[in-house]
C-alpha cells in the first residue's frame, strides 16, 4: 500500500512541501520576524516570553535542534544523547537558565508515542531544570507543541504542568553600557507551512506530518541543504542588522553563527555576504544543533557579561569556540 501511494502522491506532495517550506522569500521572512518582535514588546505571555535580567549576572544556555527520535537508524540525535545529557547536568548544577529553542523532537519522521518513551532519561535531564530556569520554544519539526492541549496530554508525564511553549523569547539585559535586547526564536519564520495561523499549523502537525512519515517524503530543508542554510542565515542577518540595539538568536539551519562572523575567521560559521568581515553588524547568532553526526553539540552561552559559542565534544567536554564581552559587542552594535 505504501509503495502504491508513494507512486501516486510522492511527487506532488514533495513539490508542495518544497514550494511552501523549503524556499522562504526574504520579504515573508522579514515580515514574520517583525510581526513577532513587535508582539514581544506589547503582548508577552502566550506566544512570546519576556525575561529581564542583569547582563553581568545572567546565565543562559541556548540549545536547539536536538531532533530526538526513536533510537532507530533514522534517529539523528542518538549519537549526541550522552553528550547532551552531560551538558545539561553541567548547566543545571551551575544554575543556568536553559532555553530550548525548538525542533527538540523529530516529528517529521516519528510519532510522539515513538519518541517520548525512548527518551525518558534525556527528558528527565531537561525537566530537572527548575521551571523558572527552563524555557521551551517550538520549531517547525515539533510544531505540535504550539497546541496547548498536545502539550498537556503528551508531556504531562515528563514535565511539570503547566508548560508554556513559546514561539519567541525577548531577553532584556540591563546593567550594561547600553540597553540590549536579545530576541530568540527557532528561525522557521517565513515557512508558509509551519509559520501561520492556528488552523494551518494544526493541519501540518496532525495531517501533513503523519502523511509525510508514512510516505517517507524527503523535503529539502535549511538543515540539510547548504545553499538553503546559507540563504536562510543571510535573510536572518539582514533582518537583525536593521534592528537597532537588537541581537537575534535562532537555530533551524544547524549551522552555528557567532556575531554574524565578524570577530572570528571561521568560514563555516560566517554569513556569506559581500561585506568585509569588519563591516558586518554583529547582530546575528545561531546555536547550531545537538545532532551532529559525530555526536558533538553546539550552543550559545551567556555568562559573566559575555556571550559565547560553545561546543560539547564527545568524550572531551565543553569547549569555547568564540567569545566576546557585551561591552565590546555593544560598541559595534550601536
């Protein structure tokens, strides 16, 4: 039956998925980010969470894109699980606030019932953070968590309820040389399938995703296709560079970016734009992912008045890849 339906439906559904999800337009991405950011200023609570903190004392760790699976050959997270658990234990002991920035569960490949029972240990490590030090966002691969009823029924055995799941987080840091807003979201804004009204996202989560899982449809996404990844990061950078006094942090592309690539000559982490490195606005950061093939994970760390790109290397532990103080960052941001 699957092969017959694949023959009939795979080509048109693949075309539709790639058309709607894989090739976002700059104007659409920018409009969606602007709308969400404006909402964060006036109506925090349901879609956007406001966090106010002292920039010199705040401790945050931002991880995204775990893509937890069912421990089969198709599970991208399995290699990184032990590494990720070690990192969470470290940050919890150090009283960091953990921001889980979306695509935590891989619901394009597996069902919720496939994933959660196979990941009890890692879910317990996430839930071990005090609710006041844990913030969860949804992405396009776990957009089901946008629905409060799904969160209650599916996650009640793993997390303390209520568990709000946000689309964006606005982190307002005081006590610095100048005020600094850090806006965090998964980064799928502009995706016409996953970034829309409640009805359309419910259809994606409860109809499109099960069909895709059954037919094993392969959609080109920013996390898999280098050209799309590069294009998406560039769109995010172009938006953030137009917002005075704002830093944007996303995930989604699985490609770590630190301050738009301004301060370090790491070609793989740079925004590929025409400007010279010293002319880039240091406004865009990307947390990378927690499902690299070698078991490594990357994240963005805020601590001691600094922001850092960190890697947890399998078998080695925490490594600081890039680091800058907020004092230095603010000089170039304004």
